[in-house]
């Protein structure tokens, strides 16, 4: 039951069952130990809940909540392997893919109810399509990523900078570049869904304290609600790792990888939330790509094997701790 209770998985079941209709949410959530203002659930963007709803006739809502992240974990592993091999990033794509899958925080989110694996799959596939000049596919996948998690919008900025760089070199305009506007349109489509269901086009922005962008390094304030501790030195290591990733990618020929990493890293510096490891998760595949030689080196492989047990201990401990106070399961069945 710990897997089912893990934050924020069950919260996605509520919009999956109600499609954000306030009256239905009120009826469903009042007996769930998770009573919230119905607008609160608009913070949980619709693509993952819609997939839960589609699969639920076969598996039920709770099992669908887990099956979808696992399914996209498998697709993501194949995609990452394919991307590394096709773009000739590494001579050992299988090893690099295995290392990618075992970041401790990623090991947790791909095992519970969470949209991260879906989001990572859509973002990486969008980036690959953009690099191959398939701008319509890149825009469509980016729009779907934005309908999964709002940081998908940063793809638009990354592609805009990449396009500007291409234009500065060639002085040519490609009308196919306009397909990237599907990315912000994906979020507009989400807002239109909310307008129809709740009567509030800006419901996402009224959903509560869910926008954590404040100021650079604002996470280092233990008094804030979503921080709550001064034991934050691990966050500095994430900032260092992903900052070095950006620097390492600055001369990479795949320009959208660099620009996306740069924009996302800068945005992460502004996040005021203890769980930076989850907020910055999309930068992990960028780091694995940037430091491919290090991650496939003999010294790393030796320590990686030793640390596998520790990684699993961390995941087991975290899965048992980060759980929701659910006593009545009927609303989630």
C-alpha cells in the first residue's frame, strides 16, 4: 500500500475520475482524507490523469496510476538508448542507459504514481525530433509535455534560441519553425479545459501555492512552507552538477540540448522547494549525455556497483516515508 499512498499519486486519480468538475470533486474527495478546494486539483495537469482514465476500465484507477509510469519508464529507457546511439553520443549506449535509470530520485518516481516518466519521455522525444528537423513532431510532443507538467513550456524558449542561432548563421527563415508554437498552445488548451470544467480559464494559477519560482537560491530559507529545513547541502550538489552540465554542453552540436539545459537550470535556481531533485529531474539525462565519458569510465562503474545497494536502500526508505494519510480507499477505486 505504500506504493499507492506515495505523494502525489492519488491526487491524480481525483481529476481522472471527475475531469476537474468541481461538484464531482467535492463529492469524491470529502470522504477520501484528502479534502481540498476543487480548484486545487487543477495544479495536476490533465495528460497523466486522462491516461489513467483511459486505462482504468482494464486495470482500475489505482493500478493504472502505477502502470502508466512503469510503461513510460520502459519506453523512456528504449528512447534514451536509441537517442544516444542514433546521435552517436556514446560507444556504450546500453551502459549509459542503465546509469540513467538509476539516479536515486528517478528510481522512486518511476515506481509510483507520478507524471515524471511520461514528461521525460515527451521532452526527450521532442528534443530528438527538433534536432532531426521534424519541427511539427517536436512542437506536438512539446505541447503534450506542457499538458503534463508546466516546465514543458521551457522547450519553447530552447527552440526559439536554437532557431535564432540557425537564422543568424544562414539568414534563412523556415516556415516549419512555426510548429513550435504548439508548445504554448498545449498549455492554452489546458486552460481552456479548465475554463469549461470550472468556469475559470486561469484556474491553474488560482490552485494554491503550486508556483514555486521566487528568486535565485530562494530554496535556502528554512522558514518557507515547502522548505522547512536547513539541511539542504545536497541541493548545492544538484546545482553544481547541472550547472556543469550546461557548461559542458555549450559547444555541443545539438543546440536545443544546450539551450533547454541552460533555461531549465536557471529556472531551477529560482525554485523554492525542498524537492529540487525531482524538480530538476529532466536535467539528469542531459548530465548523463554531457559527461558520457565519465559515466562510462572504469572508476565510475566500480563505485556505481558498490553504491547500488545504497541506492535501493534510499528508495525503500523514501517510499516508506513520503506517503499520504489515506484511510478510506473507496474514492480511489
